[in-house]
C-alpha cells in the first residue's frame, strides 16, 4: 500500500485545488497580515484561531470583490434574462474553503498560512455556508440571484443529554459574518394587517403596519470562471417613525421595546419537520421575503443602462424575469405580484395574470399530505387582507374554467379549488403554486410520477405539459474537491481535471475497474478517511472505534418515514446474534446515526432516545467488544457531513418506497465511494439505473407493493408472530431491556409500530436483514467491494447540480447556460475607481 503523503508533500503538490504560485502566496500573506492588523486590530500575540479565520476570509474576499462588481456591471450592461431562486431555507456549507477552491486559491492559501503561522486554521473552525444550486448557477454563468431570510438564529444546535435531544439556540451571527455586505440603501417597506378600501381607482390596502426589510448580500463564485453571483438575504427592521405628538418617557421606552416584535420576523428559522403548523409568525416570514424580493426584482427590471429610458411597460417581464418557487413557502409571491401589477402598476387582471403565470415556476418537495401548507383563511384575512381577495379572484377564474370543462362535476371543483371548505376554511398553497405557474416539477423521476399520478392528478390531467421532472443534484466542488481532496486528486490523476465541471466524465473510471493499482489507491483513500474520522469520534464521543470495521452510516433528519427505526431493529438483531454465539464469524461494524428531530415531534425524539439507549447497551457489553459499536452523531450539520461522508462504507437510504422526494445525501455518499443499501425510493431509483441495480443493495417493497399492501391492510402483528428475530427485538424493547429504570419508556414507539405505522417497518424487516447479510459477505472481499465502489463513483455523473440547473435553465427558465462571458476583473487600482459606479447596479 502506498504511503500517505505528509502535510509538507501535500502542500508542494500541484493540485486541482489551485497551483501554488510564489506571487500568489506573497500577495495572500500581505493581505492576511493587513487584515489581521487593520480590520481585526490584533497582532499575532493575541490573535485567536477565529481571528486567523476572519483575516483569511477577508483576504480571500478581496479576490472576489473585483469579480463580483464586474459581474453585476456586466449584467447591467448586457441585460440578460435573470433567474431568481426563492427559498426560505438555504442549506449551506463552508464558504471559505468553497470560495478558495472556486477561485483556485486553496493551495496558495494553505501555503501562505503555513508560512505565517506554521499551521493552518482551516481545520480548527466551523464555517459559513453556500448552497449547491447557487454554486452551479454561478459556475454555468447564469445571471442568477438567491433570495431568502437572514435568520438571526439558524436551525437549533442539538445536544444529547442522558440520551435525549435538547435544543439550544444557534446564534450563528454572534461573531459576525465576513462574507455578507449590508445594503441599508436598499431597505424596503413590507406591509401587514390593515384593511382594503375600494376606490374609483381600484382596491387600496390601507392602515397597514410596516416592517422594513434590510438586505445583506453574500457573493457566490462560480468555479474557475469570473462569475460571482449574489445571494441576498433579508433581515427585519422596525421603522423609526414613532408618534411623538403625545410624547412622554413611558411611551417612548415602550415604543423602542416594541421594535422587537417587528424584528422577530427574521429571528429564527422554523425547523423542517414535515408537519405543517399554521403559525402567524411563519406566514409573516413567508410574505416578508416575497414582498421585499419582488420590490427588488421590479426595481432591477425597471432599471436599464445609463442613457436608456427606464422600462415602463411590463410586456417583456417574463422575458427578463424567471422566478423559481422552492416549495410552497414562497407561494405568496403569486398574489403579491398580482397586487403590484393590478393595484400599483394598474394593469388589467387578464394581462397581469398572463404575465404572472409566465414568470413563476414551482418545485414540489414532498408527497406527505401533512406537510403541504394550508393557511387558515381567518389568519390570512387578518394578516394579508388584500392578498386573500386576490386569491379568491384567482380561484374564481380557475373554477370557472374547470366548471366549463367538467359541467356539474362538483367533486372535481372541490378537489381542484384553492380554498378547502371542509372544517376550517383554508388556502391550499400547493394548488395556488400550480395554478399560478407555467411549470411544476418534482425532484426525482419516481417523485415526479407520484406528483402527476396521485398527489396532483387532476391538475396534471388538465395541463399535462406543465408537469416535469428535475432530478436533484449536488455540487462536486463542495462534495468532492472540498470534503474529499484525496479522492478528488486520485480521480484527476487517471481521467484529468475536467470532471469537476462535467461530472459525466466520471464514467471514464469504468476503464479502471480492474486496474489493481487504482483499486489499491481508492481503498487507501477510504481507509485514510476512516482513520481520520475514527480519531474524531474517539475524541468527541470517547468510544474506541475499529477503523477496519465497516462504517455503516445513516444521517438525515429524524422522521418515521426515513425509518431510522428499521436500522435500529437491525442493530439490536446483530447484537442478539453476537450474544447468542460470541465465537461465530462476524463482520465488525460501526453504525453511525445522526440527525435532528423537530422540537415538537415527539415520536422522532423517542427514536433518538431508543438509538442512544441501544448504543449504551451495545457499546458497554464486553461480549460484543469491538465487533459492533453504535454512535449517535450529536448536532449533525453540513460541516460534520463533510467529515463523515468521505469515511462511509455503507450508506443507509431506507425510506418506505414512495415517501422520499429525492434525497441528496444518497448522491453525496455515492460520489465519495460509499455503497448504498436502500429501497426503490427517491433518487435511489435513478442511482440504480445509472450504476446497475446489481451494484447497489436494493431491498424491500416497491411503490406498487406498498399500494397493494395498503389495499389489503397492513397487519404488523402478523410479521411479529412469524419472524422470530423481530419478535425477540420487539420483546426486548417492550420489556425494558434497553430502559431498565423505566420499562415503559418506549411504549409510544412500540404502540406505533404495532398499531399505526404508516411506513410499514415490519413489512421490510426480513428483506432488510437478508440484504445486510449480503453487504457483510461482500465487505469480506475488499477487492470486489472496491470494484463496486469504483462502478458507483463512475455512475454519479447524472447527479451533478450542474446538470440539474442546466435542465431548469433550458426547460423551465428559458435561459442558456454559459451565454454570458464575464470579462476578468480590473486591476486593483481600476477596480477601486469602478466600485462607486457599480454598487448602485447591484
């Protein structure tokens, strides 16, 4: 086996992460020292690792600024069609290293920091984030913008105390954010409450309460091109105009304190728990982001090159603006754009509606009925009265069309209405998105088919051309170059570097499936990653990990449909087999499970408690020794994913068929050399098509089997009675074997599994156990295992977010990737002179 490179050798190596040039290093050192002294006001005697990170971040940002300004200037001058991606939550990763890789500065930065400090701060800190789709849009040269909310508190930090999840606030901004730039000059008003006044000039929304939206911009660099796009996040601010006519100290103090109520809008991110809760604050957040964003979009649309008259006609709006609604959370953009067109710009209804529909497209992300947003009419009438009127009018026009096509079909009218009348009157936001968009897509082939044939069947039959599939993807820059440099370099050595921008080139690796040296090197990289992660686990969890054991990993949100419970039943079964016959051959495993449960999701929290309780028993049983270890990863997040994914041997993707929209974790594991055990669900189906089903460990019911079982009736008790190992496991949990101080602790879980398990864990138990035995058998043959790994990596080309975004661009947004050739940035002196002119164009 080849000896791993030392840090010194790695630093000297010519790398796809950027060639180390003497001038580059000198310039970076100079910038680093300047920012440490003049931006952070520190010297090396008192600087902390965080100070070093911030100094480096500011230095790298300096290299972005010229490109960022030049990109926005170019968009202003070329006036291309712009794409606006609206999402209430951007899942993010490390900004600093991602930026260094995309600019080709990674190795130069490593060398500069080594020379300055003789060690790198890059591995000592947590980092800020950018999202896959935005990365691909910039890499493909699209004139694109991401819009969302700048949450003061992100998704909570998860602590595990006595085996239970405890939530702590994620105060991610407490140290500041070196990547964002506040733009107070673009602060915009957002209105709430009030009433609608009918006048001779039309409807007027009056007596509203105003909240200000303050934009913060973050640069999104493309990979090794000069494009730097913008992610703009809005922060809520209270207006300053207190009523001072009846001023006294008490009123003033209270008025200042009341500002917090307005600013709560951007205070905290709601956890995604796949259960819709009609909270007023959440609806405020959803309207807040779309109201500010649409004002910004229209301002940019009306602004044209200097010397040209500003646009006054909206006829070309859909030719210049494409807005993608990421799930139903930004759905209020549809009635808001109608309000702007009709009430403010005075367009007639039919023209406004035509423009609106041609502008919007909608991505659906879930087929679970309880996750679909349905806002109570009473709440919307109070918070956004004019928008409710507009929704009613949209619905009336829509239902008139349905009634004309299907006379006297009251059931169809009821099923396709935007307003649900049964019980509490509600607005169905998915229906609003479908009716108000020109394109609707799911995020994997199987998911899109379910959307068309089941969830929105009536809409699909009415307008079949509107429904599409856009299988999700991941950015190889983050999910290979950044998190697994050893594998990235190895691949570059045998097929060249172009795969980074064209992941389909990985299929060339099929030529090396039988190459003994390549098999050895792939295996070595994996083992190096496992050793590194085992050291991390030992340090963080004080559990000695056998780095030669199979790393069996299941990391994702904790939810019944993702079936962490099925995995847990397998762990207990393995434990029982070892206990029954300690001397029997057993392929050692380290089972690693991680993920957060939504704070109000009782069953998910019980699943975590069961896993941690089982881990306590297994890890402390001397009979088991190092044959089996169970780790629950606390506070699973992107930076932890970047550690665990490269070290994984087996990726668990075991949701009930027909419940997972797509998944992207499955793709990340596949790209990083893990084999998949999974059901035919979400993107697993396409992974099996690309790699060949024989190169994944597929088990369990298919979608049609689940439907058949639903018709017949799922009887959990019948599986319990006929499968002895399942009976033993369930009896242990029920009797308190894993909770001796409280034998009834898991009663809610066992009741659910026996009586009302919608996700049919027991039905797939037997096949899952047999499939896991196949996994263990193959793992005993490292050469054949690694050959299958290589086939999987070679098949991941389809799952690049570059391919996904190219499909959106050409088939939904009507823009061509790489149409725009951004010139290189000016020299620093010229760039400074250009800055003032360019800022107003951003």
